[in-house]
């Protein structure tokens, strides 16, 4: 897991509403939550890292689904 969020994701995190921020914090992985609780990072950094992680997972999912669709078409 990244320790420092990119500037792009820090800016995205700044632009989130309070409700969107809370939703991201609620989905946060335990390792990231511990770092937040231990004051090793602030909430904005944690949300930015979570956003980046979710974007990566979404891109991986999209790639896998495209692969599955291609295999299904070939049959």
C-alpha cells in the first residue's frame, strides 16, 4: 500500500462532500484505518489513498470483465 497519496488524489479528496468522505472512510481497509488512528496520516491523506486504491481496483475489474466478454463472444 502506498504511504503517500499523489497530488491528483489529494485534490480529488479535497473536493469530496462530507458524506462522500464518510463513505470512503467506512470502506477503508484496516491497515489504513490503523495508520489514521495512530496519527501517522491525516484524514485527507487516508481518503486520497482509499480513492486511489478503489480506482485501481475498478480498472482491474473493468479489464477482467472485458476479457470475460471477449471469451464469451468467441464461443
